[in-house]
């Protein structure tokens, strides 16, 4: 399931919308590399998010037939890699695809892309900038740094500014955005009302990635999107208030700050849990931190469940405490400091309220059956369950019978309309075997299902 943003990422420089000057400058710099080693070994692509910087860098490599070493600067492992390159002397050596060093004569031209370069110099990584400067000075390979925050990147190192050619990317014009959105909609076979496009583009304020995400969240699985639908976009506004709170929880390391941040939020604890969960895995780098963090989250999840079942909302505060200060103090090692993410699950929920209820009821059934949390089912297991479900008829029929799946749930797993023949057929077959013992093992897949023969 690739997102539309990835699916429609421009592959060639000519497909990168807007910013013709920036693209021309990139080409010129690359051409100089074909002739030798230009004075500026590196360029900084600078500009707001979602306007094609990363895409342009990748497309340039494609056009030049250069291989690419992509490093995300916010990942601390890459900071180490950068340092190593610098100290080992990158003039003669270059990376292989797997990050090993190759002599240039074995390797050919490789474009080193350091994405989110403004992040590498986060609070905990003072050494990173020096490593990059050394790398650039020594490098025999073209380097592209990408940064949203040019000032944040260059103010700590005047040499960085001096060593790099700066290429500015500008926000995409509304009309260009609309054209791209229209093209995507038509390729996806969705008819999108003009005023819906209007709203999307206005909200995106030049950020094409967010416009495409909005379009996808409104249009996925539909034939047409009418104007009323844009109400669902409200969820994206929440990022602005939630991200700072998530930062406090995952990065402050301070129980009280984390708790205060959670209390100050106008979010249900259920939703906050999803946000923390979505970002914990990227942010905490040490395995023991992850274990402790997830433990706090799953205990929070248990309290939420109890609060709901017993209508005892006093329990909410325990849950909030666990998912904020509990998670904050779980981290002993350093964080990664990367970009925070919107929970994918919430995007899917926003796609359709009906689907939301169905996903929850499905998650409940599988969670009880597999003895795991609903959150785990929703965030991790559903895709696998889906693959098993669609791939094996026998298994599908027994799952449906055993868990008592209804039309909606089966339809969601099959990705078919409720009224479809496939769904009807499945429920009929499941109805027939209900009560009778399951057939022979289905080849050992999803063994938990086989073990549960005498279960609830
Ligand atoms: N100029 C553009 N032309 C075409 N698609 C774009 C452009 N800018 C952004 N996109 C869309 O948004 C996504 C994110 O773009 P990306 O290049 O990663 O942005 P940035 O690096 O500037 O944040 C792309 O995969 C593509 O779908
Ligand atoms: Mg990018």
C-alpha cells in the first residue's frame, strides 16, 4: 500500500513541478561533476517542506545515472556514518549501496544525499556539523544537503555556507498544485469537485506533499468527492498543537513536563496514545528504551479500556499519566530527533467514519483472539491478517466463522464492497461450518489460530 505521495513522486527532473531555476542550477552543477571536481562539492537545497527538494535530488541522480547514497540526517546512525566518511578520507573512497566503502575506481559517481540536514545538528549532536564540513571538503563525490531551515543549518558553521552552493526552492503555485492534484485524481479514477480542490490547495499553502495527502485521505476508495467532504480535513490542523506536546513527551526526558504537555492538549487520551505510539518507535533508539516505552503505552491502553468499559473516566488520568510521563522517563538513551509523524491510523480513520467503527470492531475481535492489544492489531497486525485473509480461502472461511465476522468486517479485510459476491460467498461458507470443528491445519500459517482451537 504505497501512499499517493510516493506513488506520484516525480522520477525525472522534467516532472518536478515549479522551480525551473533551481532545477537548471542543479543540472549545471551536475554537469560540472561530469567534467571533474567542481569548486563546490556540495549544494544545499533549501526551502519549505513538501515542494520537491528530495524528489529533485533523486531525479537528478536518475538523470545522471549516478547511484545514490541516501542518509537521513536525523538518524543518529547516519551521523556516525558521516563522521566515518570524514575521518577515513572520502577523496579516494566512496560508499557502496550498503554503506561500505569502495575505492572510486570501483564505485563510479555516487550522489550522497543528506536529507533533513538541519536536523543533524540537533541538541545532542554537536559533532555532526564538523563531520559534514570535513566530508564536503574531502569528498570526491557530489553531495546534496537538504534543509527546511537554512538559517538553522548555516548559522552554526560559516564554512558550511562557504563550501556549498545554495539552491532555493519555492512553494508551489496554487494553479500548478491544482493541475497535479487533478492529474492524480484522474489517474485514480476519482472525480473531485473543483471547490474541494480549492480547499485542499488553500490549506496546503504551497506544500504539495500535504495537498496530495489531503486528497488521498478524502478520495481513497471513492468514485467522487463532493464539497461536503472537506470537513474531514480538520484532523490535519491538529498537528500544530500536538507535535509540541509529543516532543515534550518523547524528548524532554522530564516526567512533569511530559504530563503538563499531555494535560494541556485538547485530545482524547485514545488519540494521544496513537500519536505517542506512532512516534515512539522512530524516536527511541535503544531497545530497552523501546521496551519500557511500549510497556508504559500498553498499560495506558489497558487503563483506557477499563475506563471505557466501566464508564469510569477517573481511570483516564492514570492512562494519560502512563502515556506521557511514563513514556518520558522510559528513555535512558538518546533520542533520534527526527521528523514527527502523523499517525497513519488516524488518517485512515478520517477516510471514513464507517470504516472506523468496523476497524475497531475487527481489532477487538482479533485482539481478544490473539491476546494482544487492539492498538497492536490496528497498527501492526492488520496488514498481515489481510494478506493471510485474502490469500487463502480455507483460512478465510474459518477465520470468518471462528471470529464471527460480519459483512462489513469481511468486506474491509477483503477490500471489497459489502454487497459484493466475494463477501456474500464468504459469509455463506462460514455460516455452513459454524459450530463444526475447523478443518485441517492451513499449512502452519498464523499458528495462533490453530492453537486456539479450544479457546473462547
Ligand atoms: N515540485 C513537485 N513536483 C511534483 N511532485 C511534488 C513536487 N513537490 C512535492 N511533490 C510531491 O510531494 C512529495 C514530497 O516531495 P519531496 O520531494 O519529498 O518534498 P521536500 O523534500 O521538498 O519536502 C513527492 O513525493 C511528490 O508526490
Ligand atoms: Mg524531503
